[in-house]
C-alpha cells in the first residue's frame, strides 16, 4: 500500500469551511502528515467544497484535473457541503478517490489509512438527518484573528437555501467546549476571535440528538466575556429574529465584544420575505438596527441581501432599495439569486430574467459603496483602537478598528498583533 506522507488542502465557500479545513489540516499534521501548499506536489489532496458556489461541480472537476496533471498518483478526497449533497456526481469525476459526507469529514485520517488508488471512488456518506455530532474547529492563519466554529447546521427552511440539506440539524459545542478552545487560542497568541456558525444565534442545541440543552447564545457570550487572554470577540452573522435586545444591550456594555453586527436581511419587501420563508418582517429588522444605533451610534452593521428572487417585481425591489437606503447600516453583501436543486424556491413563478437580477445587484452594490463611504466619513478624526495584523504585505500592514473600519499603514514590527490607538483620517 502507498505510504501517504504529505497533504494539501483547497477550500471553497464560507468562513466555516475555512475553519474546518484548518482543523482537518491540524488533525492530519498531528497524525504525522506534512502540509504542502495546494500548488505543490503532495500525496493527498483534499478539497472542501461548498454548495453555495455557483457551478460547484465544474469547479471541482477543474481542480481535480489540475491535480491529476501535477501528481497523477496522488489521492484526491472531496468533502464538504457539495460532497454531502451530490456524492455520486462527485464520485463519477475521473481522478476522485474518496468522497466524505458531513458525518465522516473529521474521520479523514482513518479513511486515508486503507485508501487505495483505484478506478472508482469510495463514497462515505449518510443521510443528512442522521448527522448529529458536533466537531468544533478553528482557523489560525495570521494568529491575529481566528474564526472559531461554535455551531453547525440549521433547523430553518428558507426556501432558497440548501445548507440544511448539506449540513443537517442545528447543533452546537457546549459552553465548556468553546471555553476550552478559547483558552487554547489565547495561549497560541490569538487576539481576536470571530464566533462562527451556520445559524449562530441558535447556539445551544447540544449533541444529544438535536434536543435543546440549557445553554443559549446569550449565555455563551456572557461566559466568553470573562475569558482571559482574548482581547476581542466578534459575532460573525446572526439572524435578526435571534438577535435579542439582551444580546444587543450586552454587546453595548461589553469591552470585549466589538460594536459590529452582521445581520442577514435578504429582502426589504415583506412579500418576498414571506416567499423566502424568513422568520421576521422588515419592521423587526428596522427595530433591531434602531436599537443597536441608539445604544452604539458608532456600531458597524453589515447586511446580506439577495436580489432577483422569484416573484420579486420592480416594486418589491424598490421596496428593498428604499428600506436599505433609509436605515442606518454600514455595508451590504449583495447576492444574486440563483436556482438550487431541491429547494422550494424553484417552484415559484415568475422567475426574474438574469439581466434584471444583474442590474439589481449593481444598484445595491452602488448603494453599499455609498453607505461604506458615509460610515467611514462619520468616524473621520476619531481615535479608535486598531488591531494590526501580523502580515507584512510588501511593506504595508492592515488593521481593523473596533467597529470594523480598515486601516492600512507602513509595516511596523512593534504594532503587529497589537492594539494601537489610531486617529482615523
Ligand atoms: S437561516 Fe435560512 S439561509 Fe440561513 S442556513 Fe438556515 S435555512 Fe439557510
């Protein structure tokens, strides 16, 4: 049997995937593997896929072909959301040796032990409803900021989304488990932790078959606030209906939780929110933003929004535009709706022509640019704490204020991975 000694990873998709890849990599390194860059030669290549990526199968195919040209004898393993959703399709790609579904992802080392390069790929996957366990993971790239996964999966059924099919039920780490990881990260020199999950505000469902345990996201952040060694926490993204007033009030008082929220809106039209099966109306969203800004006028608020959802007519889009224009948010992440197999949204008619979807995307990206400029201008002249990153980027370094304004300056060793009071200009 071939001795596998080196491994290279490639990640597609979201921050959660990146933190999981980091953990997989550390697990294999602990097992004696040596990590290689993806463009170098390795014995094993692991691709952690995403179901949201457009043309996921095409992208996967191209990457596998690249690997085959570079290292025809190497083992190719595909895991992640797309591997869970379409295992057969992926196994049929020439050159793929192993397809690992959601339940088997963290057993990678075990599966590699008896893997043989052959004609057909081995599929290790199960029904997503049977995926119950939680595997915590975190990424350490630059040490300064780390993405720590504390929750996985989702029990909602938004009509455009395949994530519940790919990642299963909502489940979380225990508060003790999170604190253990936080202590490890603090010991390794990490200064800022971004709490990450698929539906983060739903934190608290334990490993006991999805049954709700006693903990909640609010309890988690209260405990984290007391953790020593970490200077900053951020909440990566939280559903508006789960962002309670007590969480907002807590963040406003906390010295460690940064004044920065990312809250998916998806549409500013109540008609479209209903069709999307979202769990709030736009009035609730506006209310959350108003509460945040009342308590933290300097708070940065990011918004996810989807344009071109089926049945979204000009008036609905105008509703979204006007809503976003009028509320006090700082930037937008704009997504163009695209059809996904096995989602309810596929049945909704009429669909929006592609060129109109693209136009609407452009309109909201322009709005986002204006919001960003306005938010930065509001803070000009203020002195705010900036955490500078380690990386020396051709003589320059990046840092972020507490409220997520990016700062760039010539590199200075003594500022790297440190918080510096900075006057914005
Ligand atoms: S909340 Fe909705 S969009 Fe987010 S993962 Fe769950 S189903 Fe998908």
